[in-house]
C-alpha cells in the first residue's frame, strides 16, 4: 500500500510524463500500480480507497499492553532484549525486529505521558553569554567554534590540538573579533579547562581562572546531556563541518584565513532562528559587552619548525629533541606555562620538554634509535704500521696514550721501528708484554722495548704489598746499665 504522498507523486509523474511505464520508473513502482492509482484518482476514489481499508492486525498487538505496563513502571526506560522474555511468556511468537519496533513505539508514548523530554527553549540576554566548543573537522585537524548567544555571531577557527594554550588563545582572538568581552563563557566539560569535579560542579584550572580574571568574565561549564545549555554551539560545530570547505593546505594561517572569510559570510546573512543579520545585531550588543583589557595575557606560542639532521628543533635559541622518525619533517612547537610541546602535522604530541634558556639543549635518549655512546678519544690507525701496532691490543693503546701525554714527538718513528724490527723477531705476545711494561714505567722508545725483550723472563715483576708477616722472635737476656760500670768490670 502506498502512502498518500506516494500516491500524489505517482499521479503527478503520470501527468508530467503521460506514460504508465515512465511514471513507474520515476517513482519506483510497477506500471500496473501507476495505472490503478491514476484511474482511482480520476474517479475520485483514491482517498476513499485508503479510508475503506481496514487496519491490518499486527502480531505485537496481544503483548502491547504488557510492554506498556512494564515501561510505565520504569518511566520509559528499558531495552527490548530485556522485555522480550516477558513477551514470550505472554504468548508473543513474532520476530525480534517487530518487537523492537513495538518497544520503540511504546517508549515514545510513555515518555510523552511522563513529560521526560519536555524542554524549554533557552532565553539569551544581550552581552551575557559566549558559548564555545571543539569538534573534529578532519584527522589531525580540530575546529574551534564560538557563538555570541544573543546576536548569533559565529567565530570558527581550526587548530592542531585542543590544549589549554590553544583554547585560551582562540578565546582571546574571539574577544578581539567581537571587540568586547561577554559576562560569561559557557564551555563544554573539556579537559583542557577542567581541573576537577566536585558534586557535579566543574573546577576550572588555575590558568583558566587567571585568564578569566584578566578578561573579567565568569567561566561556566555545561551539565552532562544538557541540550539547553550547549545545543547552540553543538549546532554550529555540525554546521561548520558541513558547510565550511578548506583548501588542501597544511598551513594553519591559510586555513584560518578561509575560516575568517566563511564567518564574515555567514554572519552577514539573515539567521533563520532570529530572522536578523548577526553582524547587525552585534552592533547593538557591543555596547553591552565589557571592554577589552589593555594588554593581552601571555598564552602558548605556536611556531612551525623543521627537524634538522640531529633530530632537534630550535625554539627561542634553545634546542629540543624530537623522535628521529621526524627528521626533515615540519612540526609545530607550542610554548606555554614553562613547557615546550612539539606536535606533528597530524596533531599528535611527539615531545614534551621543560622550557630552557637560550643556548641550552634538552635531548632525550628515547628520541634516538641507538643508545647514547660514552665520549671516546681512542687511537684510530691511519697507516699500516699503526694498524699492526694497535692489533697488539690494550697495551699498544696505553703505550700510545701515555707516550702522547708525555710529549714524545718521535713516537710515530718508534712505533714503526717496533713493528718492522721487533714484532717479526719476537712475535706479538712477547712484544705486547714488553710494550705494556715499557708504558708502565714510562719508557716510550723502541730501544727500551728491545732491552725488555732482551732480558726476557728474567724481568722482575713488581707486585703490590701483601699482608704483614708476623714472626715471634726469641727473647734475649737483658741486663741493666749498672752491670757495665768500671768497678763491676774488674
């Protein structure tokens, strides 16, 4: 059975096309149905045909009263899957889908009885409320929307993140655009401005309180699921997503210029709700707005930087590290409240540093693929002789280090002599032992190493002091000095 609107469409299509088949293709019905409806319309029986038809009984009618009583007891709350066992016990043998339709229909009836969704429209006062909210425009691109409630003046900008610095900066830009400050700023319960919650009352962050004190407005927050307080800006977020067309660019300056042009366009047209032009109403409302402060508060500063080969960026003459995968890419550095936060072009936080003084550097090891190596100034061979000498191992490195520290300018020639003359004659093990002993006693000439090799195994090996040896000596007879007097000797 076709609806009344469908009947009108069928008759109108036939009147325009003059063909049952063509009208059926346009309306998506069978040509025989088109013919029947056209003939009934010409005979004046189209409406009577619908009126004479009896209501078709539904398999959900026997349990409608049961579902109604259950939902009345819960004030219209409940799920169809919870009520289905009760309906089955009452004799319902239909499909789950039909039962879900019945529950949805009865819910609407019950909610109309209890008045659950009877809301009142918001009444806005001139100069009182600015409503703000964030939305996701595209992956990595957020849209900030603000509406001056009474005049319906809209302010839309895009950003990479929803941090407190960005939010406060955009609120300040909105106030500059309005050339005044509203008495109250109504925001959603966004985490960047919310410090906590007690008894369902939102506690703003200290930075937001300082910002509000500077501009002399009252920060306010919406209640959860409260369309009366935030519906106006939620509508703007959806409207901006549908109507605002941005160019294919990664430059926020270019994107926000397009947003400003779009705002000028929509604010210059008559608003369907107030039947007035928002820009004209702003002229009247501006006299009730509070004046702007003389100085703008310090808010996070956003800068675009390119990551250099050291996987760092420079902000205010200080260097900050970022993950090595971003080398050569552009990132956005936001400085706010003593922190430097770095975001990639997708809006993801990739680094967070404490703000440093000019000339300092903040380098995190986790931003690099390999662990940090300790500073090394070890010998590196440049000639074949040096390569063979360093092959002796640690004694050769100690020999070179200590000899260089002692100022042995002829050390390269001595190494060549050791490699060419002593190494083939005595072998690497003996030469390594002799070189280590020579370095231990500060002897850095080839002749000294040759002398050590000539002595061979007869070399004494100085050892460190051991434990004290305790020996019990025999007791000697002791006489007094009187025994040595002259008179006693006689």
